[in-house]
């Protein structure tokens, strides 16, 4: 992988990481903030709905409190005939107050009078038995000590959820004595739902089916308690509204908000759902996608621009520099120089490389000079000796001479070109009886032997050869140093002949000595016996012959000493049987 590929990978990796971080940032923070904005908007709408519920219930309770303090209501509850409340139960009252039900109960909880009005059809309606019983039970709970200030909230009737309040009526003269109660209610009809929808600008849908409610209760699992009533009254008529809320995406395009409301007993529940389009989120998502695409496009453009700039100012120059260095390395011509224009680090690197090339060139020249001197010295050493130096291959096949010195050319008569096509077996005659197989031993390792070299003119010259194997640049080769021993061989032959002649002379001297000694003994015997002649002359001659014989004995002894010396110190062989035969022949 070259530097250009690495640069592309690095730049692409960096921009990929930036793109991923950009996407993650937009996804986690920007889109999350858009989602939070929508959730806050929906939460405010849900809070407005709950506040509307509280306002409506509080309005019911305020009217009930106001009526409980009127003389006409007190008189009616004390004595039904003493007061007239029919004017309070007219259609105009229900329409003005936007109530659906007003009932009066005595202290025993018995209904004295009341009416139910349909605000949609503008007519009075009868209350069914179940609803009547539920309202009566609600009113009964308002008589408990903890509800002396009244009870308000929501109850579930067959026709649907109802906002209801019950206010006790105290007698004017009896102080805290309860003489009856006023119950006022308002149904969750279409008009009220339309009003709530107008508040939130989105449809408000009630969910009253118990099975559906139970399925959706998992949304409120974060709440520790979900059974408190919607409205709780505290001291000084302070109201606390308990309405758990849940906000969750309904689908990709809508957000669902749910309000959980309990009845006054905390037993039955009702859900109100508001679905709003995720306009902010979708717009933000579109903006984020556009921003991401724009960022990716910008990143690609920046990556291309950065790569082109790097290619022009860095990569192409480094590639050119690398090619120049490689070409110089292949040619091994350190006199060449790399060229780079500029004044940056690459130019400094080029200058450094040129400086290194200059040092290498100088070093190469010095090495070449030393090599030439060494080669010339080797050539002088190789060719100045009188001994023959031969270098031949020592591979599996027949070896050929690799190098020979001038002595080999001068002595044997072959040119160096002729030597290069010849092998040792072509110039060496293996006829040394005491040293057979020298060629095999020469290939196996170090050896010392005596052979005859055959010169170009056919002469056979004796040489003493020392051979050993060495490593010639990875291949085995044999170095042979041969010394001409012609003179030594001739001397040895001459000594052998001398020894042989000495043996012959010794034998002849011994025989001659015997032949001379015997007649002298006879002559000397006759003279001593007094036979005819001049004895003195004869004795003188005998004496001279005796002197000669003594000299022959002395020469014979000296010949024996010379023979023993040659045998002992020059290694010459003495064949006693042959010497004996020579003496017999002489006799």
C-alpha cells in the first residue's frame, strides 16, 4: 500500500468519522430537542385540558356555594312550602350556567326536587334509575365528616363521565347544622369536547371502555400511585388536581398524549387522548436530513479538494522523489541527483538525499580506488609467483578452470582462453604409482600429491600440487598451487644412479683387492724362501702394490660410508640382494 492510498484512506476515514459524529449529534441533540419541544407543546395542551376540567368543576362548586347561601334555598330545604325554587330550575338557568343537572336533597339525603336539562336539544330529560342512584350515592358521601365542605369530582354514569359537585347547606339559625345539599353536574357531551378541542386546537377523545383502559394503563407505569381522584380540596378551598399524563409517539407523523382521570372514589378511570401532528419534529427531521446531506456533500467536496491539494503539493512530489531514488538505486549511479522545487520539508528531504548521494558517490570512488589497488595487488601476487596457480570449479559435473596465473601460461604453453575450456583431467597425467586417485581426493577436500602436467607441446613436467576447496561466491571451487619439481626429480635420479654406481664400485673394489692380495702373498712367500732373483726389488714392488691395495680398501670403506649416508639421510633404497649379484658378476 503506497502513501497515496494511505492518504486516501486516512482522509476518507476522518471525514467518515466527522459525518458519523455529525449524524449522531443531529440525531441525539437536534432531533431530540425538536422532540422535546413537541412534547412540551403537547404537555401544555394536556395541562390546559386538565385546567379546563378543574375550572369547570370549580365553576360548578362556586355556583353551588353561592346557591347554598341564598335565603330561598335555605327556606326551601327547611320547609318545602316556605320557599319557591322553581325559578332556579328553569331552562334559562341551565343555559346560562351551562349545567346539565341541579338537584336538592334534604338532611336525610332524600331528593326534594331537581331537573336534568339537555343543552344540545334544549329540553328537559328524565334521569334514569341507575344515574339517579349513582348521583344519590355521590351525595351521600358528601355527608361524611371529611367532606363537610362538600365533594366534587367526576363520576361515571351510563351516559358517560360527569363533572359533579355537592355542597352542604347550613341553616341560618342553626350554625353548622346541615339542612340539605345542592348537587350540580355537567356531562362530557360533544359541546364540552368541542370546547376542550378548541382550547388545544386538536381533538380530545375520551376513552371509557374498561378493557381498552386496562390495556393502556401500562403507559403510566412510572407513577407510583394512580388511584387519587381528580380533585382534592385542601384548607382555604385550595384545590389539587391529580391527572397523570403520558406522551408517546403514535406513529412516525403523530404524537399521542394521554390524561388519566379517576372518579371521586378512585375506583373507575377515564382516559382523554390528544393526537397532534409532529410538524415541528418532521420539519426538524427534514432540516436535519438536508443538513446531513449538505454536510456529506461538503465533506466529499472538501475531501476531493484536500486530496487534490495533497496530490499536487505533497504526494506527487514524494512519488517523484521515490521514483528518482529507486532509479538511482537500480542504476547504482550515485553521481545522479534528485530534483525538487520548493522550500518545505520535502525539499529538505531532497537536499538530504542529494547529500547522502554525494557521500555515497565519494565513498564509491574511494572503494573503487581501493578495489582497483586490491585487484592490482592480487593480480601481482597471483601472477608474480613462479609456482602455477589454478582455480577450477568443483561442482557435480566436470570442473573447468576458472582462473590461471601467468606462470601456468608460460610453463604449460596454453593460453588463458584455452584453459577456460579445459579441466584438470586434461592436463594432469595420473601415473604416480604411490598416489592413485588424486582427482577424487582433490574434489573431496585438502590434498597434497605429485603428478605430471602435460604441456601443450606434449612435455610431461613433474609438479608437486597442494589443493583445497573454498567457497567461490556460493559455489565450491578448488585452488591448486603446483611447484615444478623437475630439478628435484633429476637430482633424485642422479643420486639413485650414484648409489647404484657406488654399489658396483664397491663390489669391483672388493674383487680387485682380493685378486691383488693373493698373488702378492705368493710372491712374498717365494722371496722369503730364497729363490732366484733380486729380492729387494721384488719386495719394493710388493710394498708399492700393498700401498695401492690399502688405498683400495680405504676407498671401499669410504664408498660404504657414502652409500649408508645416502640411504639414511636421503631416503634412497639399498637393495642388498642386487649388490650381491653385482659382486658375483664382477668375480
